[in-house]
C-alpha cells in the first residue's frame, strides 16, 4: 500500500513492537505485534478488549478525551498478556490506529494509455508514470465523492488492477500489448477523526506509526480475490467490495448492532438494556425456544431493512456487474442469526446464490499467533492493521 499522506515519524529507529488499536463505539480492540529482525511474519503476542461506553472517536477532540481511559485499559491488557505468552511484558511506544468506515470515503480512479509500440515489453517506468497520473486525480476525485459536510483529508491509495488490452494481468512489466488500463483506489478520512487520534496518542504518550482506513485493513486479510466484506459493528455496517484481488469500493450504512437493539426494544415494548441482553442471548443460543422465536420475529423487519441497505450499496458499487459470490461477515453484530438467510434470499445481483461465512481466523493467516483466546469475531480489523506496518519494520 502506498500512502498519499503518511504521518511523519517522530523517531528515526524502527521499533520491534507495535500496538494495533481499533476504537469502536462499543469496544476498543488492541493487540501487540512483535517484529523479529530477519523474519517478515508479524507475531501477535498480546490482545485486550475493553468497552468504550458508546463514544464515537470520529467526533473529534472531545470524544478522544472520553475514550482515552478505555483505550489505555485495552493497551495495558494487551501488554500484560504478552508476559503470559512470551515470558516478558512488551510496552510498544508506536501505535497503528484504524479509522472506522463511517469516517471514510473511497474513490476508484482509472487511467488508460495507448502504446505506440505495442510489441515492445512494458517497462516499470511506464507503469510508474500511469500510477503518478492516477494519483494526481485522487484528491479531486475524493473531493467530488465527499458529498457530506465536514473536512476530508486524503489518506492512502492502493493498486486496484491492471488491464492489458482488456485482460487482467499481474504486474505487467515485460508483457506486450497496445492499451494499458491502470486503476487505483484512494481513501480520504474525516479530518476530525485524524485529529482525535492525534489527541489520543498524545495523551497516552504514543507515537503514531500509521493510520489505516478500515476498508484497507479488512481487504488485506480477505482470503479470495473476489469477495464482499460486511463488518457489522455497533454504529453500522462497513461494506467493502473486493474485485481482481483489490479493494474497488467501500461505503457505510448506519444499520448495525445499535439499530437492531433499538428496533427490538420498540417492537417488543421493552427497555434498550433488556433488548440488548435478549439480543446477545439469542445470538449465543441461550434462550428457550419460545422466547427465541419471539426475538427472531421481532428482528425480521430490522434485518430486512439492513439487507436492503447493504444491497443498495453493493449494487451501486458494482456498476451493473455481477457481485462476487463470497461474502465474509465480521464484527460483533455478525453473530446475529438470520443475516446469512437474508443475504441468500435474492440471488439477482449475483451470478448464483452467495456463499456466506465468517472472516474469523482468516485474519491470522498472515500472522503468527502466540496467544490464545482471541475473539475471532471482534479482532479481525485490529489484526488487519499489520498492513500498515512500515516496510522492513
């Protein structure tokens, strides 16, 4: 991943350990990752999860102050657990933060070039020139995509595929052809969210090694070249579209865990706390059959509304093309029964009925996990932040 606006390094030495932090409105997820010299495989040596208290980090400086304590607690838990797993406590000074999908906008930029000497091999210089052309278009493209108010700042860009005479190729250097189509996907984040993370790092005496948009982190751990990721959290659902082994579209809908709880409370005429507890018990299969049936019935309408919103986003992102058939669910809300049923209810946007599974352990494929007890429904985004590790770090 090539960053348009990397945070400046405050230290010249690359640390051997980093903290990975995902600040959600319901929980803070933290992990400690260790980089061994000469070994490119990051090692997860500690993790911690702490309730946030319904504070939205994208709200700016005030919300950063409100989550300072739970973020610190999650970091301490992760650091302390490292002693259990490797025999000594690791306290990283450098942190990699995620930025939630609700504070991110994305734009796919494509440039084309007709080669006057199609029989000559493509050079790295040609591709670099196309990349530079595309990157120059990213700021304006993101500005046009920022239909909501507030200030947005370009953060990162990743390659999104190369077509040679209409066919997908890997790399491209050394191949021959007449027309090259080069695509990149850029993201921008709300300036207030970046400001909040800077305040948070300053209060906890941490150096920001990187900030990674959640779609880039999730895309990095997707096990297939064509897939859809739905990260269902407290505030809503992040939607990521992966095509040609690259992130090509992202959006967010406000239908998530909080929406399901509030809808259930209203439908059943109960308080939000009881509704939340009943929802969790239902998700974990702890309710008697009759009570579970009532909860299932009460969630039918909210799930349908969630499904319609997600499909509207995917239909728009796919630009009339068939959607990938593999759908990966993650986030605390992904445990709710019925999600997969609704996703399979209408195969029209897909070539065939989609396959729905949990992202879960796929987040650990590129990592060496020295711990036990990692919650595979909550931690994938935090673990995916290893995509933001400095090269050689």
